[in-house]
């Protein structure tokens, strides 16, 4: 496989909260078009890394680069406009609004906002078709089940026309059938040229999707490589078996 171009580069990143060193000296890069996995036990710093990349947190030291451009000092809304989108571990849709309007609002932000509310609604309908929610368009978001709310989150992120999508535990709480459908959706997004970074505990899903993964423990990267390599790494095995 020909080496790709780094879309996202994280270099020497540090972040502490009071006495907790959440991210320590973290370096990794994600190439255009790949699905990169960020693994690690609860509290190992995965969501903090997403916050540092999306710009909702500032690093104590180190740098995030996107398309070769340093994001130091760049606020979150400008990062969204540059093409970085994310979903949250806890679903954040606007419960009282319709499914369609949740997506239409997101379509008014990001890299190339829709020119009008009517256009935003039209394009939101297409996005709902892509994630399989077209039939639910007029329902209040509160009436969706968990799997559907996660899909709504994905379509809201896609509405900002990202180049990089950060997915924080997208399979949590889903049944095997729903996980399967979600895997197919992410493969399709990748085939359409999107680059994905996935934080996930679901090992079969990680194996199915990710070409490369990094494993964090107490904010430090302790292994990186293919899912096979990393999940077979002795320190990773020890952590999974509670000997870490
Ligand atoms: P993960 O997503 O891997 O479960 P997090 O990035 O959420 O881990 O958390 C890493 C560590 O940083 C944990 O010890 C967590 O309690 C702490 N932490 C995360 N966010 C904050 C915050 N906003 N304030 C204080 N501590 C935080
Ligand atoms: Mg987390």
C-alpha cells in the first residue's frame, strides 16, 4: 500500500487536570482516508485527545496539526470550518427539535454551510437517507432510540462537511445487529473519502474497521500498529487481564 498523506498529526501532546495527567507526550498521525482507532481503558485519556483535536481543550504542551497547519490557538469553531467534526460519548441532539431540523441546523455550520435554511433542510434530508433515518425526519429527536440517536449524531457531524470525523464510542449500548449496521455505515463513509478516528471498546468492531490503532494507558501511548499487533501486545494483554 502506498503511504498516504498525514491529515492529522498529534505531536508531543500533554494535558493535565489538577493532579491528573490525562495525556502524556502523545504522538501519532492519521493518514487521509484511513480509519484509525484509539483504544485504552476508561480514564486513559481518549476523550481528552478528541477535545484537544476538536479545540474544546488546549494542550499544556505539544501540537495538533491538520492538513499540515498547526491548530495551536485555533478555536473550536474554526477547526470545524477547517473540516474537523466529532460525535460525543453522550448523545447531544436537541431533543425537542425534529430529526430533520437537528441536521439542518448543523448544515448551517462547518466547512461549507448551506446558503439558506431551505437548502439546509433539503441537504439534511439527503444526509438522513445516507444514515437510514429518512422515515424519522419529522419526529422529535427525543423519540429516537439509542441507535437512531447515534445515527442522528453522525448525520449532524456529516452536515458540517468534514474531512475528519472523530467518533467517541459510537457502538456503546448498541446490540450486535445495530453494531453491524454501524460498521457498514462507517465503511461507506470511508469509501466516500472521509477519514475517521474511532474511540472504541468493541474489539470485533475495531478489528473490522481499523487499519491501525494506538493504545493509551494513563494518557501514554504504549502500543501502536495493526489491531492484531496491538491487541496481542504483552502490556495491552496485561491491562485487559487486569494485571496492568
Ligand atoms: P477516556 O475517554 O479514555 O475514558 P478521559 O479523557 O475522559 O478518558 O479522562 C482521562 C482522565 O482525565 C480521567 O482521569 C478523567 O477523570 C480526567 N478528566 C477528563 N476530563 C476532565 C475534566 N474536564 N476535568 C477534570 N478531569 C478530567
Ligand atoms: Mg471517553
